[in-house]
C-alpha cells in the first residue's frame, strides 16, 4: 500500500541486472580466468628455463680466453704456479660475475613478464567484455522481439507476429514456436467468441418465442381455451429446444475436458442402438437403411461414445432427403476402429468442410424445423479427439455426404 491508499503491486528492483550484463560478465570472467591460467603457465615455464641456465658453470674454454686476454702468463715453475692461481681466481671471479648477471637478468625478465602480462591480460579482458556486450546484445535481440510481441498481445489483439529472420537456430525455433502459439490462441479466442455469441443467440431464441407467445395471448381481451393451448404448445416446444441446446452444450463441455473413464465399448452395438432409437424418424422420412456392422471395439467414456454415434445417426436422418438412403458401416483397419455413415443430402455449399465442425454451423435452413441446434458434428469431433481419434468428412459425390470416425482401439 502507498500513501494514496492504492496497491500498485510488487515493487520492481531499482537496479536489475539484465541477462545481457550477466552474459557480458560471464564472458569477461571466463576470459580472465583462462588468461590468468595461461599467464601462470608461461611464467612457470620461463622461470624454470632461466633457473636451468643459471645452474650451468662457466665454460673452461671461456676461462682460458679470459686468462689470455687479461695478462701474459710467466714461464717456469713459479710462473706455472702463478698461472694456476691466476686461472683459479679468474674462474671464480668469472663464475661469480656470471651468476650475478644471470640472477639479475632472471629477476628482470620475470618482472617484465609479470607486469606486461598482467597489463595485457587486463586490457584484453576489457576488450573481451566490450565485445561480449555487443555479442550478447545481438544474441538476445530475438528475445527482446519475443518479449515485445508478448507484451503487445492480448485477448482482443493477437495479430502481431515475430517472424524472425536469420539462421535456423534455437532462437529462430523459439520465435517460430511462439508465432505458432499465437496462431492457435488467435484461432481459439476467435472460435470462443463465435461460440459465446452463437450460444447467446440460440439461448435467447426460445426465450423470445416464449415471451412472444405469452405476450400475444395476454394481449387478447378474452383468450379462448384453444389460444391458451396454442400458447402452451409454443412455450413447450421452445422449452424443449432450450433443453436440447443446454444438454448439447453440457456434452460438448464435458468432452472438451477429456475422458475420465476407460471402459470397453463396441461402436457396432452403439450404432445399432442409435438406429433403433431413430426408427420412427427414419420411417417418417421413408429412408432406406443399409448396415454392415462389423465388430468395432473402442475404449473410453461409454456415455460420450454413445452420444457421438447418436449424433451421427441423427445428422444422417435430419439432413437427408425424403425417400433417401443411409449406409452405416463399422469395423477395424489394423488397430484402428472405423465408423462410417453415408447419407443422401441436398447440395452443400461450404468453403471448407472444417466449417461443418464449428459450433452452430448450419448446412441448411432446416435446423429449427428438424429440432437440431447446430452442435451435432462439433460434439462428434470433440468426443473423437478426446478419445485420441479424428473425424473425416467427404462430399465428393453430388448428393452424398459421409462422415468417418477413426478411433484407436
């Protein structure tokens, strides 16, 4: 809480170390460690080499040359003795001078190596940090683009895309994945908005019918019994339509939550039961039914599977033509269970058969007349996907419509 009494959320740290800064420090630190190790190895090698040179005694030939250059040597015994003493003194002095010179050179060489090496290491480390800063910025540039796109994205506007160019590396793959996710979210939100709008419209329609029937009847000064019965029938039909719509919405929501049970079922038996339930409607439309019901084992939620098969049969009956035909086949193809229902129908004009699976999609204008609510095929696809399957639609032949469901056994 602040002085104005409002909670502005968690405070952000004032000095936040960015990923670019951390990468730069990492690059510089690794370079400094590697350079320090390299300098230590070079220092040790040079120090050991100079120590070996220092341990070597002056060469005897060098001593003789030194004696000849310093003084002419006397002859005789006493001269030979003096020459030996002079040679020993010359050798000792030369050895001491060489040792002092080598030690001085050794110390000066190692000092210069250490000073210049540390200076060069610090300079190159600073250069590595500078280069690391630019390299890290270039590497993280796609991440900034992803972050900016994510900040601009909202439920109302998901049109922005990253469309990252460049090599196909991990960052390009991440950006493409993010774009694909935005495409799916955009489609999902659009579908949800259409579903909510259509559901609101469909639920409002029976209420409007009921209210209109009641208002018209009540507006009469003295409604007759027949008028009251007509109103009651209209209200009852509207209630039945609303009940079917709500049941379909609940079934669709249940299937989209996923399958919670794993029980064996046979689509052939479920299909036979669905055909028996629709026998009266099939007789009213004078439809001929051809069946080839082979064993079609499946596992999952029996209630959802039964509703899926029932919707397919209802769809084939309701969207058929009088004196039309229905062909039903069930069976297996390897480890895949197949259910195919064909029916005659009027010409379907759709830009894509995928639109048939959208909620409240209408193939014709007879939805209200035949009692459909526009959710049949949406429920079929949702149930099939929930059971790890898929649905295919074929409208290749004029006047023919076929739906095939593929389920894993």
